[in-house]
């Protein structure tokens, strides 16, 4: 079976986010007031083949901890869904 995977990687709470801070400081000058808590992360999308959802999730969790994230400073929110074959 094929599964579509979305991994949203974000810095852990308490870790400095200079890119997010720069964006947040620039927004008022661009006319966007009231925006706060800006964080910059990365998103990784891919398709994986596995026998079932649990196996796909396990493989993705292993990928996150060994390659896609730095577990010391980053957290990942993972979404795995069965690929419906469209697009």
C-alpha cells in the first residue's frame, strides 16, 4: 500500500527562532499589526510504501528521529494517510 506523508518540523518551545523573530518584527512596517508568535519551520512531503498504516507510521517515526529532525531542538507533527491515487 502507498501512504502520503506530511512531516511538519518545528523548533521546540524555548529554542530561539531568529527567522521567526525577524519576520515578526517586519510585519508592522508592512501593515500587519497584531501578529505574534511567528515560527519558521520546514515541511517534508513524500509517499511511502508499507504493508499497513501502522508500519508506515513506524517507518516515518524512524525517519524523523534519525534524519528529518534534530530531536534535541525540533519536534515533528506527522500525518500519514492512505494514498488514494489521485494526483
